C-alpha cells in the first residue's frame, strides 16, 4: 500500500539524537515500527510524549544531535497498512477528500476538497457548481457517508447554501461560460 503522512520532525531534543515529532492525527507510532522520514526508512527505537510532541529515537540510525538536525522539517509517514481501521462512524480525512456531496433533495454540491478543523467540529470545504460551499460535519447535517459509492449525503441547515436566486445566477453563469467555450 501507499505511505500516509502522520506528522513532521520539528526539531531535536538533547544531545543523543532524539527527534521531536509533531503528530497530525491520533496515530502514534510505537517502538519497533517502521517509519519514513523524508525519503529514508527507519525503525523507531523508543518513544515518549513530551509537551505537544512525541520524542522518538531511531534504532541503529541517528545517534547524535548533529545527525538529528539533518531530519528537521521533514515529513514522517507510515505504510497505510499500519494505521488501525477506523471505528464505525469514524473516517480518515484522506478518505473523505474527493467524495461527491449531494443534498437529500438531490442537488449536487460538488466534491470535498478540504476538511477544516475548527475545534468544535470539522467543516467540509466543497467545490462545485455553486462555487465553494462550507458544510459542518455534524450529525444534523451529514446524513450518510457511503464510502463504497464515495458519496456524502447532507441536509444543509438554512443559510448554508446560496438562496435559489443566487443558485440560478451561478448556474446561469456556468452555463453561459460553458456555451462560450464550446463555440470558440
């Protein structure tokens, strides 16, 4: 399978080559597991939490601060197979990106292009015929996520979508632009 980025090396800690890893999710690699830093593969020798970081050592690889400094700023990845299966109703963000989004009334909103983490709840950024639409990832709005069909069904709250007049204007502009390019 492919590699999945789980964080970045933000710096070093101490003199013996310990690395500060800032994780970008819940997955925390364990001693003995393989990781990729930049384009190089390593085995984790030891790990321990420290403030908002995970401090790691690399088995039989980096043994001093100078050597560790060369890895600063590089992404850290693991093989996709190392990640645990999400619990029912939970999803990896990377699996939701690119999914099509429809309303319960059948209106195609477009595709999820990004997921914004707000602290309270995540928000889907969707690009499509209505332009950019932001949909909160909350139970009252996201009705179904069908990973097999790569389809998300939503019931947007009032005010989340452009009103009908705005929708018609945007769709008319798209149609006019499309017709203009077909004729030229």
